[in-house]
């Protein structure tokens, strides 16, 4: 009988010791592990997705200051890749080996929008303000009402062929319209009389 009780107490003691050992390896001990961390600089700092692959796989997003951090559960080779729609990064990715020490990898983001241009001009003559300019063709359409000085502008246009046509009840214009090709620069001086 006594032997059975001793065995149970020993087993319970061992289980308690194992529980204490395992609970001692909780996330509060993460500060003791080597870190992979860095900062993303540029226009947008927060919300950049950072992907970690290699000896372990994880992901996070940068905080309001552009900072990110991973704790390494194992030494080994890792790759860090930043991702944000509309942006490219320098460097594109970073590969390195963790061997018991912290590693810092910083990235610079570069805004990479589709290149856009503008078409502008002026209406001169008896009436300048209130003339409707219609944009057609290309990848965009729209209308613009000329300002007091007769000026108009269409912006954020991609490269392509466009037509601008002025109109105002009771008036004719010279020329009747203008065909414009946007390629590599804004198009200015598209005037009408």
C-alpha cells in the first residue's frame, strides 16, 4: 500500500516539476531569444507586411514608426521580405544567418505608381469662363468647365491617345477639337478660340 502511495506521489511530483519547467518557457522568455528586427522608412511606415521564411516562418506588420520584430526560436538562415501594394523596397529582400545574436535589417520604400500625365490649355475669345471641355479616348473620359481665365486641365492620365473638344451653346471653336498623344510628358498649350 505504502509503495503505491509513494509511486503516485513521485509521479505527481514529476508532473508538477514538468509543468513548472514548461511554463518557464512561456512567451515572457522571448526577450532572451535573438531578434530579427528593423525599420521601414518612406512615405508609409505603418501597416507594411513583413514576411519571414527560412528556419521558421512568420509574418507581422510594421507599427506606427515603421518598426518590426521577430524572435528566433532556432538559429539558421532566414529571409525577410517587405510587401505593400503600390510600393517597391530597397533592398527587395534580405537574407542572413542567425547564430545566437540579434540581426537588424532596414528597408526603404519607394512609391511606384503608374506614371500619369496631364492635358491642359485655355479658351480665348468672346467667352472664356464656363466652356465645357470634353475628354474622350485613351483610358479616361470626363468633362471640365473652364475657369474665369479660360483655363482647363485634366490630370492623372495614363499614356495614350485622347481628344479634347470644347462646347458652349451658340458658339463655335477653332479648332473644333484637338487630338493629343500622351507619352512621356504632360501636354500643354491645347488652346481654343
